[in-house]
């Protein structure tokens, strides 16, 4: 069965040789959008080297990508072919949404976590704080829970265009070898029928389309669910989860994946299996077991 998504390659016939194509993908659910995006870059992406390629690798396949997911919580929600396991997906989601591993930034040398940047951003409060930063007083700067500020803004003014959160910290990231890929989260509440929906856009500077994008989007749409719940609580009215848009400047399939025929195997599997056979529902017993195992592992880490 072919993927359940639609593809548009914008201006493909007008670009000059090997310019990065712009691709838009629509899927009714997360697995459909993700697999369609991977296939689209494989077919339409340009060849380009990356800073991680080995000498024996072919050039990576690259595109600027916009994925539109009609209902990010719709089932089936999980693709069986994303490279990490279900327990890993649950752990990663807990890192992004709940910050369970924020301590590793200092203890284990992580350069950042998305939860820490979104919930504890090192903001600069006016000229006085900026002067303190320049004088070496960065430890005295205020820290901003951008997600709480975003939710409060939308509870007060649902149609506000100012509800966003960023991750980029120029003094820390501009010259770092591992800066954050996620750059910005933007949300707005819209009226839909008799109710309200929280829509989310996320913006990424770079993305491993095959081995990172699915987990990223799963975690960010869980954050979208959490934000909708918070806006609902603050506003005193139901707010559901609306459509999700995911924009990546450089969405790539690494040359090593091509050399090892991982992408080719993925493409072949889509042609051989139905969409139902290559996805999981969230309530599948296998998914529940692996997510429970992840919860037990996190509980042990806290003791």
C-alpha cells in the first residue's frame, strides 16, 4: 500500500542545478507524513555533503521540508520503521516534555536539552541584565519558562501571533559543534466548529530525516497536547489539539544510510507491506509494554 500522504515539490523545474528543493508533504497522521517525507527527499532531494560524512560515503540527499499533519494524535500514531525502539521513543519523549534528563547537561556534558531551553531559557531582561552578561554576571540572569508564558498568552488572547518559544542562545550555540536543531515553537488557538484547537508550528535548522525526525515530531506533538491542556486549564474552556506543521531548513538522509542501503530497505518495505502492517496504534499491547518499561527505567534512575 502506498503512503497515505501527498507531496508537492515547489518550483522544481525552475531551480538551478543542485539547488536545495522545497518540498511540502501532507499526511493525515504522523506515520503517513513522516514516511512520505523520507520518500520525497529520497526521490527529489539534491546531493550535498555534510560535516558528518566519511570519505567512503556518497553525498547526502537534502531538501527544505514542510510537513503538515492533519491530526497529530490520530491513530495509528507510531511507525514501526523508525530506527530506535519503542522504549527509546518513550524515554526521548519524557526528556523533551518533562525534562527527565536535564541534569545531564551539567553532569554528562550535554550541550543542551529542548526541555531546558524551552522551560528555562537564559533570557536577558533589559539593558541592566545585558550589562551584567557583558560583565560576566550571566549567573544572575533571569530564566524564562517560555512554554508557560506561551500558554498564558493564548489563554488570555487565543488569536495572538506572539505565542512562541525559542531555543537558540547565540553566546552558547553560534560556535558550538552540537547546537540545537529545533529553533522555534509557535502556537495559536483557532475556533473550529463549536470548540477551540491549539495549532503548533515548529522550525528546525537541520534534521536527520530518517533517524531523528519521527521521534522529534512524536515528542513535540506530545508537548502540543500538554500545551493545549495548560491553555484549557488557564482559560477555563476546552482546547483540543489541532493540526501540526513541521518546517526544516535542511532535511537530510545521510550518505552513510545510503551506502549501507538503509534507505533502500525502507523504501522497499513500504512497497511490500500495508500501511496498517508498518504502523502501531498507541494502545497496542507491544507499545504499552515498552512504554511501561521506559517508565520503570526512569523510576529506577530517580532512586
